[in-house]
């Protein structure tokens, strides 16, 4: 389960940001997870509860998942389209030249801190 190591990385970032910006606690973390990122949001929630307990900064934090839908730009027809899977054809023209523009990311979007 790679979500465990991803969650450890998120908590490490929270601790680094607390040291850099001088806040003591994180109350809420909004984490964007793209639909095509191969990250299971439910596993992230489970892992976060377990890992954050060991952090003085994140022990009481709540994780909110923001799901980001897949989007792509079709190099054939020049349209921005919804994409469910990385190698799907363009739903507009059927071409396979899609450049993914959203939905494959995982990032901390926002923090509520004390």
C-alpha cells in the first residue's frame, strides 16, 4: 500500500511547514487527489489517522479529500475534454493524442492552523 508512504510524506511536509512558518498545530488539511493519480482516497484517510497521531503538529488534524476530475487537451481537435483513464481516446474526435492537464496530481491545497 503506497498510500502509507504518501501519508508519511504529507505529515512530514506539515511538520516542515510548521517549523518554517511558526504554527503549532494543524487543524485541517485539504488534500487534492486526482482521479487518475492511482491514489486511493479512503486508504489515505485511514493512513492519515494512524500516522498523524505520532506528530505533535498533526495529531489532532482532520484530513479532507478534494477529488480532482481528469482533464486533457486533445492535440488532434484542440479541445479540453474530460478524461477518465490516461490512455482513453478523445471523447470528441476519437484521437489518441491527449495531453493530461488535470487529475493526475496529489497536493496539499490548503491548511487550517493554530
